[in-house]
C-alpha cells in the first residue's frame, strides 16, 4: 500500500517557516519521497507499517497548519494519471518487495 502525506502549513513568520522546513525534513528522514512541495509519498508493506509511520508523523507535527494522510492500494497507485510539462507521463509501476527508499 501507499501513503500520501499532504499538508498546508503557514509560512508567514520565521518561526512558522522553520517549523514547516523541519516537518518536511522529518518526512524525508523517515523515507518519504517528495512529489511536490507539500506532497510526500511512501510505500508501506502493510497496515502495521502504515500505522507506525502515522505515529512517527504525529510525533513531528508542527504547531500550526493542516496535515492529511491518505492510504491507497498498489493498483490505485499504478492508475494515477500524471502530466509533466504539459505532456502525459508513462504510468509508474509499484516497487518490488525488496525496494528500499
């Protein structure tokens, strides 16, 4: 399964910008891949691993803003339609069981 973390964090003050940067860095440190500035993806091997990452994210939540965590299946991931530079991109395949981030 896959998890998508998306967030809207305020960056109006220096303290808020620092908190947003720290949160993004935390996601990278625990193995997420940045899809866009506020969208991070990670493959999980099951519900238990998903819940483990939810707890890790919860422990690093910034004081302000909204954070959403979505989960979806491998098949749903493969069916994502992606455009880049106005061209349709080839569908991504799921990683093999031994893929590491």
